[in-house]
């Protein structure tokens, strides 16, 4: 599967952005999807994930209550709605696809690990000014 992330930009603190990640292929619904980010000089970190059906989600503590991950399997697209943005949210945001058959507790335990994901988009820059 090929992934194309877009929707990043420059926004003031307290503002919002909606990232989208479009996937190619007919098997999008068979992938768990994740969002990660990498700030300058820092390691890539987990942001949010959603399972294949969209019925389960997981968020990093730093974005919980501000970000919402969703997906539309009919449109082969996963979204990341980012509200109440903070300067520390500034980073390149990546979407990723996990083809594993994990579900339930096993999914929750592993979904935040970038090694679980086989396919990555090119990243989209999000800059939050103070």
C-alpha cells in the first residue's frame, strides 16, 4: 500500500488542523493505521492509532483529549483532527499502515510501536506558533 499524507501547515497556538492520509490499493480496510510525529532533534513518537474497522483507537497521553483519529474505509483515508494545538505539537507528521492481524489487548499493547508498521507516508509538516 502507498500512503500520501497531507493537510499540514502553519497555525497559531490554540488553532486546529486536520491531517489526511490517502492510501492506494483495494485492501485499505485490512490495515491498522497509525500517526507518528518527529520534531527536530527528537526521535519519532507515537501520536494515535485506529484499528481496521475504526472501532478502536489509542492516543499518546500528550494529545489525548485534543486529537481525534478516524478513518473512512470507503475513501481509503485516515484522518487526524488536531485541536487546541500547542507549539510542542510542531513536527513532521507521518501516517503508517500495519498489516498485522492483531486485535483486542494485543493490538493495544503493540500499536504504539513504530516497528509494527510496514508502510509509511512521506510526512507533512505541522508548525504551531506561540
